C-alpha cells in the first residue's frame, strides 16, 4: 500500500542500500519520458532506468497488449503448451536480428540469457565432438550479469573479490578503452593490442579448451558506453574464427534498437557474432524478458542429440512474450531505431556543447542513444574524481533534486573512472533532448559549486 512507511525496512531497500541512506522517492506512475512520485514530483528519465525503458512509461499500446493477453493466458508451461505469443515474439526477433541469429531461447532477463547462451554453446560443443572446449574468455572491465556464471565471465574485480571462490575463474582480456590510453598509443594501436591479447589468451589456454569469447559490442555501465574502433571488431571476429571460438555479443543494453541499429552488431556487418544476448529494451521494462539468439543450424545440432538440456519455469512466459511482441511491433511501426539514430546524434551534439562549457566532462562517447559522459577532476590530465568525493552518488542525488533521474554507479571501485549513462527512452523528442541537457547542465553546475 502507498501508506507503508518510507525507507529501509521491508522491500528491496532492506537489502540494497546502506542503512543510513535517505529514503528514495516512491513511484506513483509514469508518462512518456517522465516518472512521477507519490508527492507529485516529476523526474525526466535520462537513463531509461538501467537502460531498459526504451518506450518510455505508460505506453498505451503496450498497456493494451498486456490487458488483452491477461484476458487470454498469462502462463502455460512451455513443455506442455506452445503459445502464439512466443511464436510471434521469436519470429519478429528473428527478422529484426537477421541471418545466423534467427532462433530465440526466451528467458526472464539478461543474466539468465547470458547463462543460457553459455550453456547452449557448451552443449553444442559437446554434441559436435568438441567437449574439451569449456573456457569462456571475458573482458576487463566488463559486465554480463549477477548470477554466478554470468558474474564469472564479467570483468568486475570488486565482485570477484567478494564472490570469487564461488565462481569458476576464467581468463579476461583488456577491453579497448578509448579515453585513457597507455603512453604512446592511439585508440587504434591500443585496440589492436587488446585484440592481440585475446589471441594470446586463447593460445596460452590452449585453443582446444576455449569455448567462447563474450563482449559488449557497445559497452554498458562497466565501460561507460565504450565504442571500440572498427579494426577491433574485425580482428576479434578473425581471431575467434581462426581458433574455433564462438563469439558471443552481450547486447543486453545495446540491443533492441538503442544504438540506432536493431543490434549494435549491425554496425559491424563483417564481424557478426555467433550468438547475441538481449534483454532490457526487448520488453522495454514492461515485463521480465531476455533472449539468447543463436543460429538454426546450432539448434538443429543440439536437437539431433536430444535437445537443449536447460530450462526455467518462466521460459517463454506467455505474458512476457506478448509484451515482447508488442514492443517489437512498436519499435518497427514507430521507427524507434531511426529515432534512436537521429535523437542520438542530436543528444550527442548537445552533450559535446555542454562538455566544451563544463570543466567536469572529460569525454562524451557511445552510439545512438547509448551514450555516456565521463566526469573528471581535470580535463587536461584526465585525472579521475577522487574516490572520497563519491561522485556518482552525489550526482545522482543532485539529479533527483533537479527532476532528472540518472543512472550511474562507481564500477570496479572507480578504477577506470566515473561516468553517467545518458540513455533516455528511444521515444525521446528533440524538445525533450534540450530539456534533458538543460537539467544535466544545472546538475553539474550544482555539483561543481
Ligand atoms: N549484461 C549487460 C551488458 C547488462 O548491462 C546487464 C544488466 N545491467 C546484464 C547483462 C544482466 O541483465 P539482468 O540485470 O537483466 O540480469
């Protein structure tokens, strides 16, 4: 009930916040790009929550789809019944994702989708006579989810310190960060070295033991919207092919239109992954939903050996699939991929204007509406903001005061820097872009003063 007391105690707040943290505003409703709390305060959603609410809030067509599906069937166990919702969702997804990624294993979120992708690739290796391949190489920094397996392949030193012994440790190779480069390197030469590190890691592990390499084609929170140069993508694809290692793209944040293409992979057509993992924007936050996309050939090989030995109660959940199908319909009919490209380029221009006026913004990066601004103590030296100033929490709290909901968190204990994800809903208009950047400017002014 809305009359329940605010603050830590019951609810998720009991787990996830320091005991002395001030209470959060309580959500009442959402409307387009706005989130409105129970006291009537309005917050412009600059991040789509954790880069999920791609259609904004209170979307009438999605609400109508939820109502219609709820009247028919919400849940039927997929080993007993198939559903039209699952078939429509998977067919739309196959068409949008394109050849080689045309079969969708549907789950409840990003971590489950990553787990499913890894287990699928492993079973595929086993049934095709490559049982010696089991190692999954990830990147440092990188993030693929919070379950033990997904965290195991994530490059998050802090999480590994806490949970490390419970996760199988796998090799990690450096992500080709573009802002702070090693001495005497260009973005491109550094990226070449990072790709060479993958080649070396595969060789030193023994190529016959390496199953897959997992990376975000456009980075999320772990790297602050990292975009590697084209050569990196080409080299990674070549290295994986040469060693028989499957390339998995984690598109949990970057997929479903956010970067101005349906998949971020579509920006590098010559370097297609073997598997792509989607979640978040796939249901735009209207249902828990994720998918591992693989090829029909791989499914056939696994099915010939008895089928994928993996599943969850809520695989292909009927209601969630109906939401996913409605979201994909809307993404296509309202040309939200095109809008992400157009508004992304406008937003990027405005953020670059702001960066030229602000001593705090050292870098603006990303693709489409998957953008980030990196905050620095000194633009000349690129010095990071000292840890004790707890930049992300302060900026976030100031954002709320200015009616701007921001997504930022210090990842890897701040080892790589601090950034704000600027990832509004794909439905954003040009006027809303101006409003967002105006409020962000006010937040950063406040932060600096
Ligand atoms: N991969 C990436 C790139 C993500 O950003 C996230 C979520 N932040 C996940 C995986 C995990 O998704 P979920 O939280 O839905 O389990």
